[in-house]
């Protein structure tokens, strides 16, 4: 069961978090080029993949409660919520999704509307680029926490 849950967790991470980070880091391109359709598409993709990223968390909690299949593990669980690397990853995920849904998506929708009306969106470009970069850094940190597992 552990290996199946690990595979599901990794697949969800690749196919939900990967596109989420890509959309977040490239969202500013549509704003810089004045492409309202691309900007609206980025906002839509960010919202969809943010919601899909919940599947990564659900699979991760299932994986955390699975018994390790390794020799000498004595049937121990893969992790506990009290482990530093787990609760810190969840907190970072909440922060990243908050940035996406509270900052990036509304700003992209505002930029898309402004571009459709022919107004300037130069002041929004920096906010979108910075938000995307921070989201990428947060998810990079989560990957390091998952691999390094500090405190265990």
C-alpha cells in the first residue's frame, strides 16, 4: 500500500504542482505582451491547479499514515503530523496557495479586464512576476523538505 500511495502522491505532485508553478512563473508574460486572453488563461489555470493541489495533500496524508515496507522499520508509519518536515510543508503549501488565490488570480483577472479595455497594466506586472517567483521558491522549499526530512 505504501508504494501505491507514494506513486499517487508523486503523480499528483507532478501533474498538479508542476503546472501550477509553471503557470505562476510565466503568468507575467501575457501581461508584458499585452495579451488579455493569455492573461485570463493564466488566471484560470492557476485557480484550477490550486484546487487540484489539494489532491497532493490528501495523498500525502494517506502516505504519512501508511506503514513503511522496509526491512527493519518494524511497521512504523511513514510520518506523523508533528514531524517538522510535514507540518512545515503543509504551512508552506497553504502560504503558496494563498498567494496564488489571493494575489495572483485576482491581479491577473484585473489585468485581463484592463487589457481588454485597452488600459495600461504596467503597475501589475511586478506584482504578478514577484508572486510567481515566490510561489516557485515555496514549492522548491517543500520539495527539499520532502527529500531531506529535517527532524527525522
